[in-house]
């Protein structure tokens, strides 16, 4: 009986010690980063994300660590995920643009003079507009603007119903129409932004100099030039194995370059 009590007490003490000393803290990761141990800092941030969940700031710091470590693939992935949570962070946008320029330069070098495009297609006006709606602000931000418009709508209706002066009634009437329009627009933007975040229809190459293949088999022929780690691709199809896990993705860089990539060399944003 005493032996069981001692074992139980030791288990409790060990669990408490592990919870206090076994977990990596933000301060540990920052200290490793400041000391120039960038790969170690990146792994610490990964561990914190698994244990406590992610945030825009955590993903930004993780991206910085990966970038300093030379892993542009995971750095770009972290910046993309950070911007999904906080599109207003100009520093992350600037870092992302810098990493993107490095990746595009590397892809052009890999092409070795071949007449093939290794950058994404130039988006149309409608695509740029859609991207602005879904990526310039979070779904919550659009919803807040929708809520403000609804409150103003109620105020305009009250102004129209309760005031006797013609000018105020006209102001309330036309103001209510305008606020109703803005409320519908902002709420539509909110739903569109939420759907874009949940779509998971894009990903980033995390493997080293990956060739897209014509078929979802390792022995298939490559479709073009090798693509650098960090290249962002659109997901067209998914091929799962017998266990239900995705093993292959059919992806697209542009109208000239598309093919299959192994799931182990690709991570969905």
C-alpha cells in the first residue's frame, strides 16, 4: 500500500516538473534566435505551436527563424499563415515579398534558360478584387463593419419614423437604403473571407528542388523545370492512399506548369 502511494506521489511530482520545465517557452525560442541558433529557434516555435496553438505573431517569429536558417519554404509558409490571421501586418508582408523574390530568382536559375514561365500568372482585375476582399481583412473585421452598418441602418430608420421634418425624413430614408446596401456587402465579404481561409486550396513546396510529375507515381516523367522550396502552388486534385491520407497533390503554378507532387514534399497553407 505504501509502495503504491509513493509511486503515485512520484508520478505527480514528475508530471508537475515536466509541465514546468519540459515545455519550451517563447523566451527560450527568442533567446535561441538572438544567439543565432535559428534552426533551433524555429523548432522551438514549432513545439510551442503544437502545445499551445498558433497566433499571427508566433507564426511571424517562426517564419523569421526559418528565413534566417535558410529554409525559405517553411519561412514562406509561416508568413502566409500569419497573414491569414492578421492581414494588416506590414512587416510580415515585407518579409514575405523578400522571400518570394528569392524563390522566384532561384526558380529562374533552375530553368537554365528554358522557355518556360516559373512565376504565377498575372491575376485579372476580378481575381485581384477577390484577393483583396478575402485577404486584405479578416472575416471578423468585415463582420464588425457589417455590424456598424446595421446599427447605422437602425438609426436611419428611427430618424425616418420619428422625425417630422422633411429633410430629416429624406436623410433617414436614403441613409437607410445606403446602410442596408453596405451591411449586405460587408457581411458578404465576411463570409467570402471565412470561406477562403477554410478552403485550403493552396500550398507551398517544402522539398528541395522538386519536379512536378505527369502522373501520381514516383517513376513518372517530370513536367518541366525543378521548382525551388517555397514555391506557392494551387491545388487542383488530391490522391489518397488506402489509409485515407493524402499521398499526392495535383498542383498548378501557371498555365504552362502543372503536375503531381508527393504530399511529403508539399504542405497545405
